[in-house]
C-alpha cells in the first residue's frame, strides 16, 4: 500500500488570480512506514509573492530566483504520485494549485483525481472531532506530536508532520521505518533468594499526587476525554 503525504507552499491563496506553487514537499509511506523516498523542490513562480504569504512560509522572490520552474519538475512529480493514495490536509487547496499548474502546461490529464486517489485529513479530522479546531497545529497538540520546529510553514516539514498526524488519525502503528529491526534477545530466568530482605515500598507524597492528577487532566483535555489512567 503506497501512500504519499503531500504539502505545497504558494505565492497566494487563489490560482484563479494567477498565484503559483513555490514549494512541493512529499514523503512516502509503504505499508504505513516511512521509506525515506521523499520528493522536495523549491520553485521559481516567475511572479511576485504576496506579503501575507511570505509571512506564512518565509520564501522570498530573491531566494526562489534561481530555482527550477514547475514545468521542469512536472513529469517527475507526476511519475512520483501516479497511482498512489495522496494524503493532504485541506486537499482542495493543494489539488487546485497542482491542477492549475498542469493546465498552464497544457497537460492532457490535469485533474489529479484521474491519476491518484486523494485523501483529505482535514475532512477526516472534522468527522472524528466535530466542532473542534482541526488545523495541523491543533491536531499535533491533540495527538502530542512534536511540531516545535514549525516556526514557519514549509512543504516538506509539514508533510513529515502530517504523516504522523495521519497515522494517529487512522489508528497509529508500531514503527515509522521501512524495515523492522530484529533483536536477538535471550531471556534468562533467575530465582530470588527466599531469605532476601523485604522490598521497600515508596509511596507518592501529596505534591507528587497533585502532579499526577494534573497530568491526567492534561491527557484528558488533549485526547478529548479518552484518558485511560483515571
């Protein structure tokens, strides 16, 4: 089962207004494990970037001036995504921009839905957590996923974070890596001396109990009331 977690950054919000993609980031999952076969490019949009967009992702026209054009990487991206399930947060936005880029090129199959399956994690989260905030940052907080490196939006970083969010939304997994590591463990049974001293029992003091209860409340809040330790 091959899945691609995808994110883009753009010059603005509307492709109909001539805005373009300036970064594409993807990570690959096979059988729900990261493979390391990532796809990432910064792109020269050949137009100005909205000031509000720069505040979100930090990408400037100067930085992108020597980067490839979308048409330079279009075939490689198509081949990378073709036939996969593509997982996107707020898919309508990214799919709309990617379709727009292929239409500008005169591509004969500009609609992504014709060559890959689209899964929207925003739609999934809204069904699972109705009436709650379901932004990527909010989901990271809810699932206790570390997104401390996300000072600005970035397509590859956001795709990596979204991979963790998607796996949590769909039941989690045992390993993020492509290959399992086999450990050679020999279990040796030992018997204790029947005359050994009794083990000391150290009970939590009142301050430790308060900290424990506060932690339980934090878990309940983050998990929507699904704490198992009450």
